[in-house]
């Protein structure tokens, strides 16, 4: 497996760079093409700019945006992982792992005790499922405002 993790810079972002909006539009397009409309829980740019969201971007040394991830505050002890995306051109090269490790570390530093996520159940999401399982996430019941949905998989782990 090829890796570019050594050439990666992850930064807390203010979402002002127009390349981020284009990247996230592609994310929304993929989610809408993969899941029924009522099961798409990806956040748009306005939702990502809310004060309860911290958003990180991953950049290659050449200035290419290759990954994103966000942390949504649920309560004093619990956060939700959101907006995990790796550019198609670098999938399988460690970007998702690097962003996830960074966000998990940030969640600990922020004092959260638990981190949860919602992802799809379709085959498109299988690489994400495997990543989350490797990092100790386990299936759980719907959390927050989520409800049972055959197109959603809920996962959580203690920090």
C-alpha cells in the first residue's frame, strides 16, 4: 500500500478556502448518489460553519486538499465524527487514518469521553466501516437525533 501520510498537513480550518466548498460538494453528491434522501446526514457548508462544529482539512505538500473530518459537540462528554472524506485520488494511502487519528486526539484534548458516528450501510461505505472497526468503534444504537434507519449504521467508542 502506498502512503502519503508523511507529506500530509492537517489543520483546523475556518472553511474560507473555496477548494473546501468544492470538495464538500463532491462529498454531498456522493452521499446523495449512494443513500436515499432521508438517509443522507452529511452536512452542507452552512451547517459545517456552526459553532458546535470543529472542521479539519488535510493537505498534501503540493497544496492539494485530500481529506476532511469534523467533530460535532453533542454534550460535555460526547461528540460526533462528521464529514470524513478522502479524495478519490489518494484513497488507500493513509489519509483517512491520519485524519481520524488527529480528530480522536483532539476529542480527547477537548475532554470528550465518547465519540460516535453515523455512516451508510451500502457497499460504498465498507472501507469506512473497516477503518472505524480498526480504531475501536463498535456498532451502537442511534444517538442524538438519529432514529433507526436501514440505510444508516451507528458506531461509537470510548475515548
